[in-house]
């Protein structure tokens, strides 16, 4: 059976303890996210658990999970999660600053039946943060635990004046976790539906053969990007250069993958 796009797990977490541990993190411990092409503003993190062979502590890897300094020096992290029988291979704090944006992308390493499952636990969750997954706004609240299928397209915008911080866990699939996802689905809050400006522009391209042909004739990627942004702005549709680049990367990957199966 295919996985849902998201589900709020029916588990209880000790949010006060997690917030105490978060407050104890030194500001110097936060590191900028390694996917620099995927965000604007401030997107930073602190590794709690990561692979031994990871290029940076925030980067993915295939080696043995290692407890990093923040996890080792503060037992509140492990105690807050001790009632969840999870096989955690990665644990990170991810902070998106005020005005920050994570541009639309997919985490292809999470695709497939044997891939790790990603859980998001919002610790600081201001009201004006939009987390869009598969065209749906996921209404996550502080202290909840959500499974998110981030192999699907997703983006985040922090329109608030304070930071958003999530505890993000990558876990090996298990019968217990599959059961929690299934049990959580009936009570998962309904999402909001919306299209991004880029998606609306893509639909207009599909409907306007002349406009589509004009852009397809542009061979230089930078000229293509600039002209696309200008044409979209003429129609009242605004999206960033980084969002467009991410969509182009996703498009190339999907095009290549269709010939590899």
C-alpha cells in the first residue's frame, strides 16, 4: 500500500522538556543548511544524530549513526523521545528564520519502500508559517509528531517575525511506525489546498502554445530564467529565481528517470 502524503501520529511528546533542551543550544552551534540552492534567508540546523561518513554533520550519509555533541551533552533529547520505539538514523534541529523560504524541491533519497521515514516535530511553530506538501498546506502545531512524505514536492515560507524550529527525525521503517501512521490518519487535521505562482504559470504555459514555444527556443539557462520571471511578472505571478531553478532540476531528474525504469 502506498504511503500517505502526511499523517499526524497519535503519540504524546514532552514539549516543555524539548523546549528546555532547545533553549540550551548555544547560538554558535547553528550551521547554515548545506542545500544552499534550495533556500533564501536563514535556514540553519544543529545535528543531534548523523552518519559517521556525512560530509557535514547536517548532511546525509550511509555510515553508522553517531550521537553528536548536543545529543551527548543534554539527555533531555533522548528522554523526551524514549517512549517512541524508533530506529533513528538522523536527528536534526532545523530553524527557518523570519522571512526565510525553502524553495520547492523533493528529497529523492526518501523515495521507495525501503527508504527512511521522516518525522517532523514542531518545537517553535509561529502561526504565519506555511509548509506546503504535494500542493497542500500541512497544519502542524508545536508538540505534535508528523510523518511527511518529502519525496513529494514541498516548500516552506516563514512569513512570521519569529523563527520556526522543527526537530526532524529520519527513521528506519518498522511495523510500529507503519501502525502509528495508519492510526493517525483518521484524526489528522485537514490540509488547505493551493497552487503556487509557479504552478499557475506552468499551467498557463500548457495552455498557450506561443508562449511555451518562445521559452523553449531559449537555449541559455540564464536567459531562459530571466525571461520566464519577466513573463510571469507581467501576468501578476511572482516566484523566485531559486524556485524556478529547483523546478528545472526536478524536471530534468524526472525526465531522466522515466528512461531508467
